């Protein structure tokens, strides 16, 4: 979440136990976002406009909502219609998100339209930035395209591997919002081996970015993300990595310094809680992992669980290890 409004008193306690099934939707307990997603699926954009406008002073929430809404709108003409009928910061932002999502999917699948869609996406990001010069989100969206353009800058001092990358773009984003969560995660993903990067660079960038963040920041989880991305099941005792002192210590530090802030978040940070719960379970810290699961309630994300098998099966196994109930008693 953005440093501007990371925490806010919640109106009701989080669900700590549940029956039924996991809730995988990215909106989680953000009811305004969930309702807006339903409307977007029906071809309506009014509630999407309200959801984005009400998050204008919370860049982390605005980024998350625009990304989730784009995932619902990318295969329709809703954003094109909205921009044409009501050109504003919110319609331009969602159009930029949708355009980037289309361009990324085209590039990943080898679609012949990838280059053209990338040009459209870059133009859409610039238009969104022009509508809201103080909002980092259009620039964050643009980071998604960087790994395909590969027009990288030299790394700043302090990185052992000196990995080139879109450092100037990241610096611009961080001038607008120094601890922008999505920007840091999206930048790190450029170096994932599955995206053409190198494992050594993932470690280096994750350490560099997390160490500059303030104590108690969710950015402290970046090394845990790197650990999952570099997981090689064929390596000897690969699953034992989380039990090693550097990683078990890191997970416990996040548990003590970040987890206590979570009850004050506006909405449940499901993905971050999932990475922490997973790391604690793998480190055999079931008591601490249980606390993270309790804060998640019924909400679930496919990562990091999908890196180790079927996500629901992996999540259920982890909950059972902590002595927690699982959906449907399965």
C-alpha cells in the first residue's frame, strides 16, 4: 500500500474462521471494488469511476483497484466507450491499465499485434499521466512493458550484480510515491528467470529494494517473493531453503515488524499475507503462520501456492499444518 494512507481504522474485525470455499477474487474484502467489478462485467463504468475516485489520495489502493478492474474489462470495449463519453483521470487510468494488459498478453503469446498494442499502451499511459500528474499509477503500469522493450539504464551503486533495468522510470515513480508497493514488485519481476532474468539479479534487486524501505513496510516481503521465484524443485533439499537461518530469520522479522500493522489496513493484503504465511509454514513456524492465516480469513491468492502445485491443494495443506479448518472440511 502507498505510504500516504497505509492504515485506517476498520469498521469490523476480519474473518478469522470460515466455512464454504476460498474466495480467490482479487477484490477480497474491498466491497466497493467487488461491486464495481460486477458492473464492469455488465458493461457499466459508473461504479468503477467511483471506486477509483474515492481512492485518489491513496496511491496503493488506486493502483490495486485499477489493476483488478482492468482484469475484468480488458476483453470488452468498456474503457474505450468510457474515455470517449467521459474523458477524465479515472477513465484514462483504466484505459491505460487495459491497454497495457492487452499489450503484455500479446507479447507473451507471440501475437503479431504485440508491437502495435505496445505503442497504444504507452500512449494511453502518457494520457493518463497527463490527466493526473501526481498519480504514479500510469507510470507503474508502464513498468509492465519494460521487460519487452529492454531499453534499460545502468544500475545505481550498491548492487553487486549491477543489473541494468528501467531505473529512471522507477526513480520517477518513487519521486511521486517513495514506497509504492506495486512499483517495487513489478520492477522486481523484470528480473524473474521466467521473464528472462537471472536468479542472481533477483536476489540483488530484492535485497536492494527491501533494505531501503522503512521498518514495518510490506516491501520487506520482497526477498520472500524472490525466494519463491528462484525455487528449483529439482535442486537437492530445495524445500529446506526456508528453514535456513537467513530466510527463517527474515520471515520472523516480517512477522514481528509488519504483521502487527495489518489489522489497521483498509482492506486485507491477501497476497502479502500469503507469502508470509507460506514462508513461515516452510520454515516450520506454524504458530506464527497461523496468525497470518487468521488475518487472511477466507480470502486467497494463487501465488505463492501455485509455484508448488495446485494452489488450493497447497493452501489447504498449509492451513492443516497449522491446525486450521479448511473449506468444506476438505
